[in-house]
């Protein structure tokens, strides 16, 4: 499940904005390992995909917006209290 929920685009944003440029190659190694792990899981599951045994969770993860800023619109809005 953790592999399916990992969003390296968000992580890259933090790395690009905050990390010392000398340390960025470490993040590239993490990305390469993530991709390799995804490939190996696909081989082990006969290509059925991540979370194939959990269709509701798989559905919910695909409904998450592509950009984190888009997710803010999905947050519940506070109810306004009627003033007396």
C-alpha cells in the first residue's frame, strides 16, 4: 500500500525547493529504487497492479488530484454559524 501511495512528484518539489544541491543525487537514487520496486511488484503480481486486491482503495487513490494544490478544493468547508 505504501508503494501505491508514494508520490515522488511531491517529494521532488520539496527536494528542489529545500535540499542542498549536493544531496539531490540521493533523491535520484531513491527514484530509481522506487521504479525498480514497482517493476518487481508488477512481475510478482503477474501485472495485476498495485492494490488489485483492494479495489476501493485503488479507486480512491486514482481520484486524488494530480497537483497537491488541487486537493485543497476537496477539503470539507467549515459550516458557517448563523449570527443571532
